[in-house]
């Protein structure tokens, strides 16, 4: 029984995207998960609900109140925007100095 739990836990961790955070042009937080950017849609006392920044994309991510990954919902209907993300990160570094 313990082996099944360990296996299930490692499978969940393998599917979990690496997440980080940057700021939008307006200073709002953006979640970055596997080269996709998501914006905060709603927050409760226990959960933050993030939606993709691409208008018609149905992908969502839920984090806990401390920004720890909880789950991913749906799939992205577009390719990752790695170039836009790199530009955003460079812009953030420039404005930080």
C-alpha cells in the first residue's frame, strides 16, 4: 500500500509544471507554467485561480494561497509563447534596476 502511494505521488509530481512568477506591464502578477503565462482570475482564502493570458484558451491552473501548485485544468489551445516570455522577463530585469 505504501508503494502505491509513493508511485502515485511521484506521478503527480512528474505531471506538475515548473511554475514561477513575473509581473505584467501593469505590475500585476503573472504565473509562468511550462512557458505559458496565466493571469490571476480569482482568489479565495485557500485557492488562487489562474487563467491563460490568451483570450480563447481554456487552460487554467490552481495554486494554494502561498502560490504552491495544486492542479492544472484543461489544455492550452496554442503553442507556448517562449519569445514573448523572454521579452517580458528582460523588460522586468531592466525596470528592476
